[in-house]
C-alpha cells in the first residue's frame, strides 16, 4: 500500500484579489505533492488575466512552478488605471 504525500502551502492575496476571493487573511491549502502554483491558485477560481505576479517565498515564479511543503504564495493583481 503506497502512501499519498501531501504538502501544505499558504496563499496570500494582494490588492483587489482580497475582495475578489473574499479572503483578506492568508489561506492554508493541503495539496497533493508535486502540485503546481496553478493548481493551488485554481482552488480559488481566479481568472489568469487578473493575476499579474506570482511570488513563491518572495521570489517571482511561473504558474507551472512545482510547489514544496511550506511554500508561501503571494498573488499580485494586474493594476489598472493611469
């Protein structure tokens, strides 16, 4: 019998993404090992077009980045205006 490994990550929403998702505080997620940032973000049904920057542990990352246990994800929205 094989054991399914899980990871725990936190995700923080910046700017209007807090209002869009309804989450002002960081959210903790339990995901299967080898999950991508996109899989974590997908839990909140945010359209890709609204996300400008993905940070993992303070470093800019791609949506396809594989997450590690304990990672902290921050999502920054596309800024509009001028």
